[in-house]
C-alpha cells in the first residue's frame, strides 16, 4: 500500500522582526533626510559667504538667510536655482549614498541574520512536529548562526547576497529621498515661500512614510523567510513543496488563489500567467504566499 504523502506545516515570517525592521527603516531614512538637508544648507552657506556668529538664532532663521542670500547671488554662470541645487547634489551624491550604505550595513546585517535565525528555528520545530528525525536536521544544517542555531551551508552561502540586496534597496530609497528634498526646495524657492513653509511641505511629503516602510519590511522578511526555508529544506533532500495561498494585505493575486494546494518543484515554482514566468511563494512584490514541504521518507522517523 502506498504511503500517504507527509507534509510539513507552513512557516510564516516573524511578525515581531518585521515590525522591528520597519522601525529601523523609518529611522534610517529620517536621519538620512535630515543629514541631506543639513548638507545642502552647509554648501549653500559656503557659496553665500554668510558667516553666523555663535549667538542663538530663531528657529529656521539661519536657513532663511541662506536661502535669501543664495537667491540674490546664485554663482555667476548658473541660470537658476534648479541648476544650482542639482550642481551641489551631483557633486556630492556618491559620497552621501556611500555614507548611507555604510550606516545601513550593520542594521541590515543584523536584521537578515535575525530573520534567517527565527525562520530556521520555526522550521526546525515544524519539521520535528511532522516527524523528521532530529539527527537528519542536525547533520544537514551545519553552519552556526545567531544564538546556537545552525543553518544549511547553502543558506549560509546565500546570506551575503541577501544582505547586499537589502542594502542596495536602502540606497535606492535614499536616492529618492534626495530627489524629494530637492523638489520641495526648488518648488519653494521658485514660488517664493519662506523656509517655514518649505519645512512644512517637507514634513508633509515625508517620502519614507510608515505605510511604505511597512510594505518594504513585509516584502523583505517574506523573501528571506521563503529563501531560508527552501535552502534549508533542500539540504535535507526535499525537492517539492505545496503552494499555500495567504491573502495579502496589499495584493491577493487570482493566480495564487488557484495555486493553493498545488505541488511544485522547489527549483522551479509554478507558472504564473499574470507575469508570464515561473514564480515561487513570496517572490513577487508583496506576495505573502508560503509553502508546505513534501517530506522525503528517508528523513522521517519510523
Ligand atoms: Zn501570493
């Protein structure tokens, strides 16, 4: 008699870590935006030849005076404020983005390590509940990570790329932060707003708002969760999974509702007609789908 297929329960990403990452993202971009605004004013102050003494100024007074001075004496040969401001940005943007990269690297590294660890820990529990031999897990997962947890060597090898990918995502968002600040400044100067009004506008158009940080954090943690489980499972000899559709907070794809319960090759995924390619759970933006692993007989307890 053919034995029934044994499945491992689906493991979803860790909610606590997702929230913590979201907070870090918001903090990083807030700090970066403040830094950029400050740098722009320092450059403009140098060009304006204004010197401020140490006596305290009223709030925003320094910025107001710098803007006024710059408008009156935009360096000769530069036609307008837009050209002038983008001149400053072009000369400095690589340096600024490098600083952002350096500042975000340890934050990202810590987040990725913690996310991989908590997924692996949850996956181990799920494997054990499904009847997988502990000895098989311990043999297959041989690389230590955080807090005495071990992961598959394949997963350990994938970590540098995972960290790098997240860091470049942050720098891409940093680039948008700079453009947004420049746009607000230019619009403000051209329409004759004073610095208080510009500051208000900047606050209102805060690029990296909480909802957007939430989406990025969700997307990233789900991708890490999926990749960790796949590589850990392959090290144990798993080759197949069953799609489990999870309705998304932002999207729920009709194709993925159909995929629910379908078996797929871990190397391949399922063909999604919406995007005309094979995809795996959590691969597409904001996809929250997960998988249930099909467990091979030889790693199961009798
Ligand atoms: Zn999905």
